[in-house]
């Protein structure tokens, strides 16, 4: 097939890598230094993206990030008779509006944290009185994965509310907030492909959101991931299907919505059972960099089956191996970063190592930094420890000024497996 991938990060490079293995002809808009067939089109310019697909006779488009989907990219493509893998704007509210998602979960009986939604600062602040801490304050809108603040005490929660609702640190995304109970346990990500009726899940993974080792430091877009996550046992995966995905699809249907695309459930496995932290309408980043290398099936054919409502007729095959991704980030990330710094070393990988580009671009014959998360170095092995060793060995050979990375990616998984 002739396929357009919309986006420019590590997730999009991972999509391109998986699809290229199955012989598809690819373009990326706008792509990065690791992707081929790059075209300079704004990911929010749906008309230009659709025009390109018409001109180049593209068979399938795949949206990487959430913003174009929330803005209605799938709707605009459908109106022009083009096939795009991703939910409509109405269905993408599942990620684009956390308040909508929480209310949907409550209506569907999906297990989640107790919560309250506020659009007035004073009402939100008053709600904090007498509450048990810690609490979590979330910007309801899209905040690039960073609009979630864990608040150990009331003063922290008031500071978070001020930051979101008055200082507007996250822009319009923080004008409405969700305040919810803090959940303790092990976090797991389940990424499924959905055709409106059937959900087929990829390998469960675990992301590492905090910047520093030991889950310390500020929240980021993700500093690494591994798959499969042993905490997501067969029993947990069955419970996700029965308690999360099937009730979700039924509730969406009652809302008059048919969901086709990626459905990502961020879960917390607590002592009281699983709880849904959030839903996303796209592949995770960096989760895609570990689940896609373990997918043996042709992702392009799976996406097409979702669009055509026949996912139940298609088999999904995994490799049975393990993958671990270490993110190399710019100095100063997740705050102020420097761009244009040359990157040296093996930026491709080889047997059982893939270097996924994220915040990179070409400057003549050099590759330079252009974003906060620069590279995702993924090792693949027959065990998690083997995948980890391969990833970190490759990390050691890559340099750029100010690079930072965690040294403990996969530690929970290794503890589960005795590694």
C-alpha cells in the first residue's frame, strides 16, 4: 500500500519502521531525520494533507499524534473519500477532554478513580477542603502528556490549580480541570486496535514518565518503556477486555459514536483491582517504540481492517520477544532546551537494536537535535534483561551535548521476572 504517516516523533518513526518491514511505500508529514519520504505539511492542515493523499494516490493515512484527530482529521478525510486510521473528532474527545472521558467511564461502570470536574477556580479550591491527600489535578484538555500534577498536600493542589486555571500554563487545556483521588499501584499501558466492535490488543507495556531514576523529578512525555509488562497478566488482560473495552464501546454506541482507531488504556493496578487512569486515541510515545517491534503482523493491513469494520476476521501475531526503549533527551528537558546540537554515533541500529528518531532533523550531512526527546533507543531480546542490555549498550555509543537519560528503565519488570 501507499501510506502517509502524519507526525514527526519517535512514535511516527516506529510506525514507519514497522510498515516498511512489510514493503509498504511510505511518506511522513513532516517526519524527522530518521524517516524517509518526508513532506513539509503542517499536521493540523487537514486540507493540505488530504490534497497530498489525492495527488499521490495514497491508500491509507495513519495519524500519529492526538491533536489532528481531536481537530477532526478523520472527519475531513472521510468527507473526501479518503481512508485514515483514527477516530472521528467526536470519538477522539475520549482523549481530548478528560472530563468527558471520566463522565463516560462513570456512566459505563468502568473502574476509575473518584473524581470531580471544575471550570471555576474558586469552586475547585473549595473542593480541596477536607479532602484526603495526595490528590491528582489534571488539565482536562490536551497538554502534551504533561498536564497531570500529583499533589501531596493542599498547598500543592492550590498551586496546581493556580498554574492551570489562572496562569494558564497549559493554555486553554487547563481552563477546565479534573481533581481525582491518587491511586497507588503499578501502572500499565494497554494499546488496542478497534473497528467499532472488536478490540485486538498489542503487547502490554509500561512507560516511565518521570525524568529521573527512581521515578523522581518532573513529569515528561515519557523517558522510556518496555514490553511486555509482566504485571499485565492474562487475568489482567481479560479484565481489561471485560471491564474496560467492551463497556466503553457499548457506552460510546449509546452516545451515537462508533470508535475506529487506536484505543489506549492507561491503567493502575491497585490493591482494589484495576483502575483506568486515562484513555488515549493514538499509539503511546514511547510505548509505540516497544510494542511495534514486537508486532509480527502487518500493521497496515490491521489498520485497513479496522477502517473497514472487519478486524474480527484478521489475526494479530506477536513475536513473543521483549523490547526496551531508552529515551535520550535534550539538556534542560522538559523545560527550556537547546536545538541544533550535532548528534554522533550509530543513529540507525542493527540486529536487535533500533534507534528511533524523535526530536531530530538534518543539517546538511549532519543530524542535529530539534526537540526535547531526541532519540528512543530500543533493544530487542529473548528476555527483558537481554533487551535492556542491548538498549543501554547502544545508548553508550551515542553522544550530543547535554544529553540526559534514565538508567533504570524496566526495573519493575526485571523485579517481577527476578532479573
